[in-house]
């Protein structure tokens, strides 16, 4: 009996971690361990179900790895603690030194900045060579960032010109390969800026040019091949996917020559040095170093991460692969080079009550479910506040990227970004009771919630969301965008206020748009037949995606019977769309911008168009929508978190 009682005590033990602990300690409350990974290993030995993390910062040299053997484990903050896991080096203020190297200072154009420049020997701090800079942008897969500098918890700016906004391409000498000739030998783009400033960069090396080189939805960072000091002519090292065009917006970065204002820094990757001008009063400098996820979970089940911050690293906060019932609750993910969280595969896993901000390559990625069998994954992002999530790449890195089958974004606030908030593909997702605001701030031809170019990506429902103040370049920016023949989607009960457009249906089929409210938008609906015109060239892609799914077999043929007759019924034409019971207030009329082939095959019923001033809810026949329930929800998880709300 005594042995049995002792066994129970061991099985129920918790393992404690503290910043003043030792990994040689047993992991008790009074004698905690020092590192979280060691505590996880100790929990495996004891068959413990909880790792309790004390207050303080836990810096990693490698990822915390969780696997199937950790199933059932809870890793959470201790009482009244807010621990932070980081992948950075903390630069003590006594390690900053005033830069007095004339070879460095003489390259800085603004002589008034010379006395303000400090230096850090980052190579010595991290004990290895600095990573080379890497491209980022629309055409580049998500990748880890270089070493980034943060002062007093805020990301600083790589030395650049101009300091704010963009310069313009004034003259194109050689546009480089465009969309139509990518298979031809590469031609390096050559251009002149609308300023003589580049003439001062002739000695610069490792200069990168970031720009929207042709379209307002396709950004890219490209290494400069050469800069002519006599003419200012800039030659890029490779073509942009769509070529370079006159009037394109760009800026130059990673220029020691342009280190001229507080908050800027320059990384000398060859010499291992960082030169920076700290903001007034700056006390704490961190430089990101780890190039892996802070936490990686693989094939784990019923794991919980609770009330812990993941911050200051070059990669993702947490990456989950093929996990079941894994829950990230009440955590904060910020100042990361990639994303806050990636959930790939598995089922019933996701984020609840989390905050994600200041990430470089998007907020959260959900990808799971079996498209062949239409089996849902049930991955989720709920009651989360995600903002400022496109710090590096500024297009197609949404707050939440959703793919697969049957995933959920609910009760979230998704806001403040240059491009889209949700981009999705696959089937049967649900986006409901969210608030979307101040997105699309820099880009054109994008949607707050966006999908496109797939007849088979059906079944997603977008309902009871509030979109407001989403206006960018005023070039085709709808709140809800069904691009390039997207089909079989439902949008109902949404409120869209002070956005550029309400909806854009790009020639798709079987879309149902009902009981939405569109207020003070430039246009309520844009509905076209692009598949019969300029977008006909996308038919091979559409056919390839159709053939990739078993649409003639169960459960597809029962779930989406329209696909069975698609090829026999003008597949590139719009068919079967429904616009019913929508209210347009000071947003034009339903048919203001609708092409004839779309209108002839769509059902229009019970839509209301009003130019009346005042509260739209008082208009007779206005849809009843739960606007007060849209957005973040106060509960025991969200009340416990500090700041960073709406």
C-alpha cells in the first residue's frame, strides 16, 4: 500500500522552472530547473503532466522540441508570472560603444549623424558568422529573417532611403523579364530613381531594393547588382516576376550611407558589426539570433501551452506538425521574423485568447484536413487579437492563412496591415464573428478576406463579421473578394462599413451573398464575367485544380453536385450566383458595376438600396445582424492578459 501511494505521488508531480534554477535540480517548487527543455525531459521521466514556468526571460539556443512522448503535458506560467521565451541576444548597455571608426563614419552621408552612431560586435556576442541577407516578398516563400534589432521592445528600422514611404522609378532602361517571358534567359532590370541620391551609394555593397515593381499586390526585395556613381543607374541582380515599370514604388535598405536617424541600424554581415542610432532614452537592446521555431511540437496530443510569451527570434514562435488537441491559450507572440504560430496537419488544434503582433511574415497559419475525403481538421484561431503582422513581406502574408478542410477563425480582431487579413483555400472553413479593420492600407487589388482561382475550393462560410475602415490604394479593394472564378462560397450577415468596396465576385459560380449590410463604401458590388474575357487564360490552372480532386466520387459528388455538370455548362462563365436580402446604404446600387453575363445568370431578390442619412439599423427591412457579438470576447483567458487589445 505504501509503495502504491508513492507511485501516485510521482505520477502527479509537477516540474518547476525558474530563471535562477539549475538543471541539476529536481524541478520542485523550491528547487526549480533552469531550462524549459530540461524540465520537459524531467516531466517525461516522472510521467508528470505539468511544467510550471516562473517569471523571467528564457533565451534559447535551439528549439524546445515536443513529441508524442509529451502528450497530455501542460506548459504554463506560474502564479502571477508572465514568462517570456526568446531567441535573441540581450545587449547590455555597457556593450554599446560610440563608433569612432572613420572608415565607417565617412560613408554616412549625413555628417550630423556621425556623433550619434553606436556599435555592437554582434559576431562576438553570438560566437559565429552572421547570416547573409535573404530576399523576401510576394514571390519568395516564407523564410527566416536576418538578425533584427529591437530597442525597448520595439522593432527598429534597417537603414534605408527614403526614411519614410517610397521613391519612384523615374526611367526604365531595361525592365527585365516579365510575366510572359520568364522562361527566356534572365535580363537584369536597370532603372533610374526620381532622385540623384543613388549616386552617393557607389561604395555600398549588399544593398537591397524593396518595391512594388509593377503591381500594388506584388512586393519583392531584390539585391542590387550594381549602382553607378556617375549616373545613379541601378541594376538589380535578378528580374522581378512581372518586370519593372516606370512609376513603381521602391526603397533601398541595408545602406550604411543612409544611417541618419534614431531607430535605424545597419548590419555589417562580413565584419559582424551592428551600427545603430538608438532612440532617445533607449535602455534595452535585443538582437534576434535563433533561426528555428522557439517551440516545435510534432505528433503530440493534448498538449497545452498557456500564458507564455514567445518573442524576439528570427523564425516562428511555435510550429505544430500533425498534433491532436493541442491548445495554445492566452499566449503572446511578437517581434518575430516569421509568424506567431504555424499549425500544420493534425486536428482540433489551435490558438485561443492569444495576441500576435509585430511579426514579419504573417500572423498564424492553419493547414489541415483531407481534401480527398473532405474530412475536416477543426483547426482554429479563436478570440485572438492579431495586428501589424506584415512587417517584412507586405502582401499575401495574412493575419490568418487557412488551407485544407473545415478550419475556423472566430471572435478575432484582425487589423492594421498593408494587405489582407485572411487568405484561404480548400473547403468548408468557417469565418464568423470577427472584426476586420485598417487592413489593405498600402496595397491595391486585394481583399480583406480573399480567395481565388479554384472551382473546387467550395463550402466556406463567411458570416456575421464586421469590416470597417479598410481602404488602401482605392484600386479594387473589397472587404470580401472571390477572385478569378472562386465558386461555391457563402457570405451572410456581414456588416461592411467605410471600406473601398463591399464585394468583388470575379466571374465565379454558385456563390451565395445574403443579408449583408454595406454602408458608406465606394461601391457595394463588383460582379464580372472575367472568365469569358481577359481571365480565360487561367482555364488550364482551373482544370488542373479540378482534376486534382475526386469530384465525381463520394463524398464530393453529394457535397458539391454542381461540379458534376461544370464542364458541360460553360465552365468559364459565371453561373448560379445569388444576391439576396442585402442592404446598401450610401454605397450605390447592386447593379452599378455588374457585367451582363453575370447578371443574366444570377438571382437578385429583396436587396435594398438607400441613400438615407442616419443609422442603417432603422431602415425598414434592414437585416438583423449580431453586431454587438462581433470581435473579441472577455472571459477568464482574455481578462488575464495585459494590453494589446483593440
